[in-house]
C-alpha cells in the first residue's frame, strides 16, 4: 500500500510493513512473510481467486483507486489463491516506496498496477523465481501502472525481495532488482527501497531487469562515468533515503532488526533510524543468533518501538493511558516547524495483515498457510487458512477494488471480522494500559489454540493427501476455515462485549458473586502518574485543594452528651 496519497482532503498517510524469514532462520524450518497492508481506506477482506481454465480476457482494476486500467489475456490455467498465497506454495507481499517523483507518473496505457501484479502472479507462477519472471513479463508486456514497490516473494525454499520502479512517461514497463535472502537470514522492508548494490553475475543471489542501470544513464540519473556495476545502487538511484524515508520507514525495519539482533545493533543504527545520519544504512538482511518462531513473527508485527529510543508511549501525546498510537496526519506543524508522529509497525490504519508460512516438510498443496487478520496487527488474531482452501468463511472473505468491487466499508456489521476486530482495537486505543494487556493475553490464547488446531488438521489432510484423496483433503481444509474463521468472528464480538462491560465509563468492573448490589466490584485508578504530574504542573493552583482542607467531617458534640448506660 502507498505511503503518501494526495487526496482532495490533503495528505493522508499510508504505508505497509513486511518481515521476511528464511526457513533456515525459523525454529520450525518454514519460510515466512509477514505483511501489514496499511491504508485507512482499505477494508479488511480475505481475497479468494478460485482456479480457472480456458483463458479468455481479464479486466484489471487498480487496487488503490478501483479505476479500470484495461483488459489483458487471462492465462490458460490459474491457481487457486487465498489472500496472498497460492495452492502451490507461493506467497507475495509488498510495501510501496514510491521513489523519484519523475518516475511516479505512469506510462500512458499501462495496465498492471502493483496489487493486480501480485494476484495475477499468484495465479500464474509456481515458485519464487518463476514469480519474478512472471512479474517482469506482465510489467513489460502490459505496462506497469504504479509507483515504486518492494515485493516479498517466498516459496518453501527461497525468500526474495524484488524492488521495482516504473519508467515514468519515458518508456513502458519497469526496471527492477531482486535479491535472495541468504539461508539463515531475515529481512524486512517498509516503504523505502532497500536494495543497494547487487550481484550481476549470480542468478542464485540476484536477478534484475537488463536495463536497470542503462535506463538510469539514459534519463540522466547516473553519468556514464558513474555507471559502474560494482557501485551502482538501486535504492540510492531510484529512491534515495530522506529524513522521512529513514524515520517513518527504515525506523520500522530497525525496530524489527533490533529486536532480533540485540542492543548493539539498536545503538549502531539509531542515528539512521531517527533520520539524523542517512549514510549509516542498515544491511538488507541480518542473521539473528536465535531462530525465530511463528509466534515470534506475530509478536514482531505488534511492535510499537516499545522500550527503544523511538518509544512514544510515555509523552503527552500518549494520553493518560500510554497509548503507542497517534492520530494522523503523520506530520504536523507548530509555529514555523514541522514535527513527526512516530510510524510504528503496529498501527491503526492497517486494513488487513497476515503472516504467510510455507512449510517445506509438506507436499506442495499443503505447504502454504496464510495466518490472516483484519485490522491492526497489534490487536488482532490471525486465523490460519490453507491456500488450497476453496471455500472461505463469509466473515472474512470479500472482493476488493482490484476486482472492480467497492468493499462494504460504510456498513457496520458485527458479522464482519473487519468491524469486530475494529471494535476491540478502537476500545483498546481509548485506555491502552488498562485494556491492551487483557487483549494481548486473549490474542496469545487464540494463537496457541489455532497453532494446536492447525497441527491436528495438518495430520488429517496429510493422511488424506497421501492416500490420494485430494478432494476430501480440501473439504477438511474448507470445514476448518469455516469453523475457525466464523467461530473467531463470533467469539471476538463476544470478547468486545466482555471488554465493554469491564472497562465502561473509565472504571474496571469485575464480577463478584458475593456482592448483592451489582454482582460486581468497581475498580479503576484514573490516569497514570505522568498525566497527573503534567496536569498539576500545567494548572498550578486551579485544581489544588488547600493543604489544611478538612478531609473527613467527624462528629463533634457541642455539649457533653450523656451516654446511656455509662
Ligand atoms: C554517520 O554514519 C557513518 C557510518 O557509520 C559514520 O561514519 C559517520 O561518522 C556518521 N556521521 C555522524 C555525523 O555521526
């Protein structure tokens, strides 16, 4: 999704975060891609493209705007696609970096935007390297109709980052570089191009558009004297880092890398992540000492810079309950200066998010599982769906602008995973330090349960599959999807009710069967100390009681009383 979208109302800020984990860096030897699709105008739906056969023509709509871009020939056969994974173990995510202004305008007649590029490729390609070639072919044949993008592409063995930018109005198509994440390493990108130099003669390490450097020469970005393969940097040429590119974008990569690499890494690159030293660039990928589990990735996708130099849960902007959230716009003005809000991985404007896991230990049709959540990745539960499922739960599945369909954003619906998860997150935002610990505990309980349930169903579908009963295996996946998906949506709405009862009106109201008045105990302790300190300092005497004020009015007899019996 886009970082900046100029709308009639001014600058609305969007963006996305991806984390990439190679199988050798994972505790369970699975390839993982995590993706938050961040845009206030994005409805949280799980997209489903069933298998097709027979070709024909395919209408392409821009994922961001819903506008019709044109028609292209459909492939003879397409794969079943669930969310951002297909039935043969390929998953694709993205973040938008935009890039040089002069290349953002699309070449007239270009038909394939970045969203459609993802779903077309998932329908056509069977592994990561093939996906990179299919993407190239689609962009050069039909024209690329979006700004600069970093794509995360994984199959069960290889994880790649493919950075792409259009050729503006100079030429049709795009230039790009794809780099493989080495075994045992992890990577991340978040709205800033990250590939600098790359291997020109080793297809096991990098692939690229043949004119990736000569196009830069042609339009004057690189002089002939500087056109040196060993120093040519994709990112520095097409998307040079700026203060905001570092602070809003690389900052999120830094928070993930720091979490897995430790305090030395954090210190080494904090000047870069803060935007104050743009030459101190982080590596494209890092090798953590400890392997990373699926639940670790879930947790990294909940990061809000907690306990780091960019933490923003303690200043006045965090309110009386330490919320690591700031309402947009992302930058604001005071006096003659411009200020930033921090841009964390976990953020309010996420429409949907997932962690895709591709398991090399499984037969191809059972490899990809997309753990899909609607709304904010910090406050939602991700539900596992096999990418070979052919029926998805109604509370999750839906079409999007890329299908030429306007999603039901303006209809509040308690049967929609998107609106139910938004109820919980928005309630948590209002009193973060009180409500979020309760939400997080419940999320972790669901995660553990879903992991156990997936493991059980894995054994079932594997047995059926090995027995040649593929249709039966898919039926089991479908039943599992219905049960978990719709079950979750119903239960999470019930959980919102629980939270609402407990945290109503600023209190913390818990059940107490001993209490005859309400069957409850009313607790709660108001705002945090930092907030009271600020109020006291800002208002001086206004709310202050006199030091000698009478706190308790006790009974003071005017006359000596005669007490009976004494
Ligand atoms: C910026 O980072 C580079 C690379 O680590 C370092 O050499 C340089 O001294 C830093 N500049 C400042 C002003 O700290």
